């Protein structure tokens, strides 16, 4: 396969200074492959990276963000026999160091050597260059085969879904017949709706502020939707659960107000799963947690190789990412893509960039 020496890439030069430039195509080292990026979705973290940077990121002027991407293997480095040229793949963003206690336990998304490249850690799109480019080098540990019946665009949802699946596996899964509250009908919340139903939840209650997204959630399996701007979410959930609260509450929005309500709507002995990222400290009623024997979990990223299992479920058509992907833009129009995502133009949920 002919590989050019130069490529187009979106390079971050400083806060909100993203430029399309030509760069040298990187070369894979031992244990790495060169990926021709076919699609890269904008994540809610990306606008924050553009405006404020990220700890241990590559230097401004060299930094290529983007971490929810799929592509095709076009070259392999030394010792690589797990993948071959032509393989369709999706990339998970975290590669742990492989040597700390957390990594050895499979919790590489919370690697104790985060940002330490000398010890082998990589967080693609964060501490190492990512997918807003025509080509990117990735270690084989972050690769997953993309099923033939899943498009490159739909495959970009795998990391989002992986976060939800990792969270559900962390709390021990769901039991058939349970009631689940999902806060936030963004991409993570909409994937959570599908997983909750797939895991056997009897009643899934989706809350949020945007009617259009709530309706998407309904189409994906939510039994009840609740617009928090129009209804008292706590009263409605308690009414729907006979005053007991939900067995599991999954907070996906990153809203501090939503997170604070989790203790009001979870039943005694229930579980709160936090998947959002918050702009400041959140006040939780810890008396309700302690006296109600409530378990609270925070989960980061797509650990336990969950991304690969999401791809399998996409291939089996047990879940879908298609309704979430609302817009696509070429790499040369990445600024317009970010504007569409941030301002939610045209009901944007997932905006995908095509290098």
C-alpha cells in the first residue's frame, strides 16, 4: 500500500488555536501500527482540551487531539503479527504503562504512571497524538477489529459505549427486572439506555433538558422520559418507583445539579454510577449514602477492554450508534464541526470528522 510522506492534520498551537497543516506521516515502532484514520468523532472532552489544554499533553505546535476514531492498518512495526495491512480497526484511547499495580489488575484507565511516556503510558488524543489527522501511530494494545457490517463512522461510538459497559461491569452488572435512572441524554446516556435494556432492566427512566434527545432515548428503549425543565424529576421518579427510588442511578451528563440529585432518587441499598466529568466539586448527601447503604462508583474511560465488546454488540445489532451520529465534516472543516458540536446546531449529538 502506497503511503505518502506528508499528511493533513489538525494541530493545536494554543488555547482555541487549532490549525490544519501538513505534517510528516509518522512511522510505527516495535509493537505499533500506522493507521489511516477514516473517521474521528468529537467527544465532550475535546472542546475543553482545545480551550484549556490537558495535563502531560504534547507541546503546543505538535499536539494533534482526537481520541474516538476508526481506520485501517496500512503499515506494521517490528514484532507485530497480531494485525496486518488492510485490517479495519477501532482504537480505544487508553494504553496503560503495563507495569503499575492498576494496569496489572486491568485498570489501565487509571494507570499510576499516567503521562509518563518513558514508562510506556499513552493516552491517545490526550498525552499522545490522536485521530484528527490522516494518519496516526497506535500501539497494538489499543486496537480492536471493526466488524465488517459496522461502518467507520458508527464504529467511533465504541469508546463512548465502552465507558458505559466498563461502568456497568464495575458495579457488577444489572439484575433482570431492576429500575434504572439515566441522567443526561447525550451520547453516553443514550448508549446507557441501550445497555440497560440489553442487560434486562425492566424500567429505564431517562432524564434531561432537551426534548429532541429525550425522544431519541425513547426510540432506543427508554420506558419513561422526563424533561427536568418541565417536571420535578425527583417527585416523578419516586412516584414511578412507589416511593422507594431506583435500583441503579447512572449520571452521564456532567451536570453538578443532576449529580446532587442522585442521592434523592436512589433506593436504600441501591447503586449510583457516576460517568460525567464535573466542572467543580459536587455536594452529595453522604448521610443518605451511609444510612441508606448506597454504593457510589466513579468510572473513568473504557477499561477491561470494553471497547472490543461494544464493537461485538454493534456487529450483532444488539445496540446501535447510528441515531447518535448526526453530522459529518471533512477534516478541513474541523472548526465548523466543533462549532456545530458545541452549539448543538441542528440537534447535534455526535459530530464525526472525516480525514
